[in-house]
């Protein structure tokens, strides 16, 4: 089977509310397991408790390659209400995250644009490696078939969490990403442990959306219960198993059950 770093993800413990300290322990254990990147498919919108938030922020900072989510109200309807500006603290995070160094070939007028920001609060997002949008726009039948990889925002672009994480994983900087009609190219991409770089071309439509390549029915992706990762630090053998299975991979932390 082809190597796929995104085949591993972590799901929550059923019937239990997860506090920030719980997420902090999860992040710390995934870092100890040697994952290449942590994709937290969660928006921590507001502070919860001083101690819990502090522990999560510390774990995110120490792990290094942790990415958190935000929603940007991606839309192509210019006639709607004008964009709602982010708070000053969130604006500072956006300024650091906004991509302005892409190679842009051709027009970008049809790309979706950011309109409303719902972001992880700065105490956490400021400690993360990056913040990517997790906006998804279903078709009229309610099915999600595409994901916007880039959204226009001011004089730059906000990457989706997927693009942000995979470009980091493959060692591709902004100036190595080329945007042109019908294609987004990651130049000089290199997987961990591989010496030969190559360009990866991703087909996109005029709105900047990629068709989702579904890997199979529910259950096709291997998952780990939240509790298995959470308690691994208490069991040397369990942690060794996690290191063997997750080292140099992308861990997706999500809420599906």
C-alpha cells in the first residue's frame, strides 16, 4: 500500500467532555511519539480556564509542529454584507499567517474570499506553528465534494489547514508554491527521509477548490481512541508502540465518533 502520512488520526473519548488540559496531554504525547505534524481540527474559540489553557499552550509550544483551526466565512458573493474585521489580537495572528509570497500566475478574481473570522483565541494560536482555515462549502444536496485550498484575504491568501500542514510536512515554503489557473503546484516537495525533491501539482477550480479524493467508506482510515494516546505516557510499552506507528506521520485530531 502506498505511504500515506494522513492515514492516522485521533478521535475523542465518547461521552466525556475534553478540557484544555486533556488536549495538552494529548499534544504532549503525540509530540513524544515523534509525529511530524499535529493537525488539530478544532477551534478553541475562547479561554476556558487559566490552568487548562496554560497547559495546552505550553504543550503546543513545546511540540513545535502543531497547527490549529479557524473559520473565515469563505464566500464568492461580493454583494453580501461587507467583511467583518477581526479583533486586534486576531488581526495580529492573521498578519503572521497570511501568505503574501506565493508565485501567482494569472488572475485570482474568482477565488473565494474571507468574510467572517472565527478563530482560536491568541493564547493558543500564538503558540502554534500555524493556523489554517477549515471552511467547507457543501453542494446543494448537502454533500461536501471540494475543499478550498486558498482563500483571498486582503493583499494575500489564507491557506486551508490541509495545505498548510502538507506544505510544512513536505518542506515547501511560500515562495515554492505556484498558483495558476486550474493548478496549485508545490515545488521541490520532499517527504521526510527522501532526498529527491519533486513538484506536486494539485488540480483546482477557479474558486481555488480541490476535489476531495475520498479514501473509502467510514472505517477506511485507521483511528486511535483519544484515551489510547492520552494514557500512553503512563505506559512505556504503549508509548513505544505509538512511536513505532506514528513517528514521522501526520496526526489528525478530530471530533468524529
